[in-house]
């Protein structure tokens, strides 16, 4: 699939930015994040340091280039669905995660300074599966689809 910037598309197609986009459910957002991360599963991502020790306002503002959150923000589908930036607080809001859940995905204490994109995708899928009903959803998330 080819990707083009909006300016490039304007030259070959009529763009309607007011067309209503469908809302994505929490699980759809998490699944999309996992898919984006899996595009380059060996990519080395930065982690955030000591998220659990930061005051809430500082934790919400935490960000870094090359994190799992910045990978999500680079995806036009997730941005269109409402992801506004690549901060910890925005990821928590958009993906409807608790501090503990997001901490588990992005904090230094779980992976060290770097972690593979595929590893984070696996953990994102597990979180999505825990919210789904049924053992089959959990098994698919654990063993992959």
C-alpha cells in the first residue's frame, strides 16, 4: 500500500476533510497501535524513565522521540481518530489506559533504555485481549494471529 501526503493527494483526487470518520473503539485503537508497532518489529524504541515516580502533571507531559507513543502518533489513522500528541498523558487518555498499564508499556524499569517494537506490540495486544470477552481472544493475542 502506498502512502501519500495530503498535498500530493490533492493533485490527483478530491479530498473531503469534513467526511465523518468512524469512531474507533478502545480495542480497535489498541489493535491499530499494535499493528503499527509490528510493521518494524525489530525497531529499537526508547523508554521513559521512572514514570511511576513523577508527579501526575509531569508524568502527563513526559515524551521522547522514538518511543512506542511517538510511533502511534506518527500513524495518520490514530491521529485522525483523535490522538493529539505523543505525550504520556495523551496516550493514557486516547488508549484509555491506567497509569499502571501505560507504565508497563513504556517505562525504563520494565525493559531498560531500549525495547523492540515487536515486544511492545505483544504487550499492547495482551492488554486489548484482557478487555475482550472469551478465552479465544486471549489466546489469539498471546500466540499471535
